[in-house]
């Protein structure tokens, strides 16, 4: 029931970084650049800079594995760590991890519900408590997203993690976890408050006496 969705990989445009330290990093950010590192097992780490605009484009591309060219060789990279500014939400620093296509890796992947459930057409409400799952697969098989077909769900139906199968990746989630479901919408009931008219009159009289006093 789960389908992997992939597309052409996003190419990271990086420039060699020459200046280091807090002042240098601050100056780079003021100029619209973000310091980034590239790590790969058994290799020396590389330090680069990327424009903040390009980096945000990469983050919003929906891809999990990126292309990156280092010393003339095209490599693969996944996001390892991101540092955000606590107030402005700007990207301050990012680490990328080198990925070999035949390596087995674990990586978070978004879950996308596809179609309109039968139950929604009958007045039900689609709920999706899980929007991201951790998958284990080869680097060459990493999906950009896991698509879940919900068109046949009636009111009261649900799809659990155990029902998501793929020949290329394994979903690392407990089998009984609900991915999507169709439920009956909760209706807000009007609350009627009954008031004793005699009590209201007494309070009015008391208020009037207090005013006269």
C-alpha cells in the first residue's frame, strides 16, 4: 500500500570556505552565506559555504539525498545536522553526511496521503498523526516521500505501519502505529445554562438596595 516517490536529485552549489572563526562566520552570514560541512566515513571533513537562498531551496525541495560535487567528483549527501537561529529562524550552520549508494542508511522520510477517502465524501474526517517515518534502505533507494493511498478508506478505517510495505526500504515504526484514519467529526454541542429567575430578581433587588445605601 506504500509507494516510494523519487525524482532527480537536487544539486548543492557550494563554494570553498577559506576564513574560519566566529567573526568570519558572522561576516559570511551578514553577506547571505551559510557555513556548511561535509563529512564522510574515513575521509577528511570539508568546509564550504552556500548562499542562504540556495540552501533553503534545497531544504524545501522535498528531497532526502542531494548531489554535491567535491574536487570534481559528484557525491551524494544527506542532512546530518542543522543549527537554526532561535529568534529569526535563519539557518546558521549545516552539516552534510556523505552517502554511498550501496550503503545501508537510516533516514527520515515524509509521508504523503494520496487520494480522497470514500469516508470523507460521506462526511468523515481524514486524520494523519504520522507525517514522517524513519526508513532503512540503500543510499540509492532512499525515497523522497512515502505515498499512502487512502481512497478506499471508509469512516472508521485506518492504515497502520504494518500495512506499509516496500521492496526497497523498511519502515522503522511499530506495526500498530496508526498512519492515517477516517473518523467521525466531533460536533460541538450547545450548552444550555438554566438560570433561576427568582435568584435573578433577588440579586437585582440586592443590587438596588446597595445602590440606595
